[in-house]
């Protein structure tokens, strides 16, 4: 989350992605860094136990959402 916030502040479009149990933590972190309305994507949990092929599949699933998210991003 913080990486996304810092990249956005530097003018670099970014997408932060968290798993479902951490969505509230993501909102709290964004608020603590002064961007309470910071938008991010949420995906199913868990991912730590996934192997390389499963992680690739998860990335493929998220790809369309990431592109759509970045397409909606407002400059500045």
C-alpha cells in the first residue's frame, strides 16, 4: 500500500493490491498517510501458499482489473 501511495505522490501511476483480510488495514494505512480515499484492488486470500503457476494464474485474473484501474486514474 505504501509503495503505491509513494509512487502516486511521485507522479507515477500505481495500483496497490491487498488480499481480503487486509482491506481494512489498507484503508487505515492510506488514511494514516493522508489519503483516506486512496483506491486499491482487493483479491482473494491467501496467496502466500500459492506456487509459481498458481501465482501466475492469479496475476492473469487481476490483469484486466489493473488495466481498468489505471485507465480510470486521474493525473496529478
